[in-house]
C-alpha cells in the first residue's frame, strides 16, 4: 500500500513538473512580444537571408540605402504571421513576403496606389496598401505588427498620401478647429480626425455616422440588438477622402471599442461614386476605385442631406458620376 502511495506521489510530481514546464516564462513572453515589433533596417547585413537576393536587385537602382522596415515571423492572434518587409525606393513601394520557403515581391508605383489604410486595436496594428502593381494587376498587401512600433510606418504612409508637401495655404489651426463640434458627441473621432489632417490640407466637409444597430428580438421586455455598422466619420479634404471607423468587432469589451481604422483615398483615384438605398432605411455609399475595387460605407437616412452635400463637393465630379440607385431588397 505504501508503494502505491509513493507511486501516486511521484506521478503527481511528474505531472506538476510537466505542467510548470509548459507555462511560458516572463522572458519567453517578452521575447514573443518583441518578435511582433517592426524593425528598421539600415544596412544590407541586417536583412534576413531570405530577403537578401531580392533586395540586392533593388539596390542596383538605388543611389542610397532605401527606407526599409521588417516585420518578422511571429505567433499572431489566430495564426502565425509570415515575415514581411516594406521598402520605399524612389516613386515605388516594395512589399516582400516569406511564406512556405518562398520569397515574393510586390511593387506598387505610388501613383497607382488607390488607398492606404492604417489600423490599431490595443497593441495590434496593421497597414494595408491597395492598388495596381507594376505588373498591371490589382493587389493589396497587409503588414501586421505591434502598435508600439507604428511610428516606423508613418513616413511610408505619409509618402503615399497626396497631401505631403505642405504647400496648401490653409491655416492649420482653423482646419483643426472644424472638428471642435465633435468634442461632446465623439471625442475619439475628433482626435482621430485632427491627427489625420496633414499640414496644408483643407477640410471641406465632415460627416459623423453613429453606430447603426438593428433589433433582433425581445425577451421578457428586454431587447437584443446586433451591430449593422460601427460608428464612422468621413472627411473630405481638397486632396483626399479620409474614412475613419471603429473596429468591426471588439473582443475586449461589449461596451467599448479600443482603436479603429483610417483609410486615405486620393481624390484622383476615385473613378465614380454611387449611393444605394438599402432596406431598413439605410444608404450605402460606394467609392469606386481602379481595378473594380470599391469601399462601401453605410449611413442612416437621417444623414442623407449631409451625404448629398459631401457628394456635391467632390472636386471634379461630373454629371452621372454620382448616382443614387433604387432600393435594394
């Protein structure tokens, strides 16, 4: 009997030891976190071997080292993220990716980029570039990284956006003051809007759309709703259309949304605009872009007047460019 007790004790100790071994140490957690940080690459020797051959071909046309940022492989929220590298060289943006022992490179001429998107939810951040590649193909590339290093991508985003030279004659303090009315209704979007405007950029029109919800059912006098569209704000400037929206889904809280997404669309990339009346008194604004790409935003009918004002002030909009379609069921 004593042997049996000793055996059980040894078995329990072994199981406990294995359990403790599986628990990641603080050092392991810290290393995993740092692995998700974007890193600035300032010389060829800092490049991972997988990117060296492709990068060497780019350097043959470069007079100096191009601005380069690396996102290494790391364990993402749902899956492992591939190593990616983004490089700004002349009037082109290059995105390289290492996946399944193969390295690919996508080249985006800046003049052919339809829009750039940046998003952040707590420490999770990403930058998405969408447009026509140097091969004439519609494509998009998304780079994911830890938000503490988002400043490394800021200069690339700024280079892509059309309002970067600061040559406009708009008074910046007056342009930023146009967001003051949002202080009470949505301080978060007021702050996001102000930070999205670049020096020299003139704000023409702003539309705030609160979150749109739909009642699903009622039980014992309590109604349950689903979110049809998160809150968003549309900002028309003299050079671009800026779309800012709350995160689509909040895994962190049912009552608060931490972070959001900002999309910057150059006005000269908008091929057409259409508004479709949907069921449940909703309006769908579709921004059509090269390569049959589009971005759709939902508005409540109470914002129809503001939406018409926005569309009417799109520079270069010609008759027929803006189309209101009949109700879609």
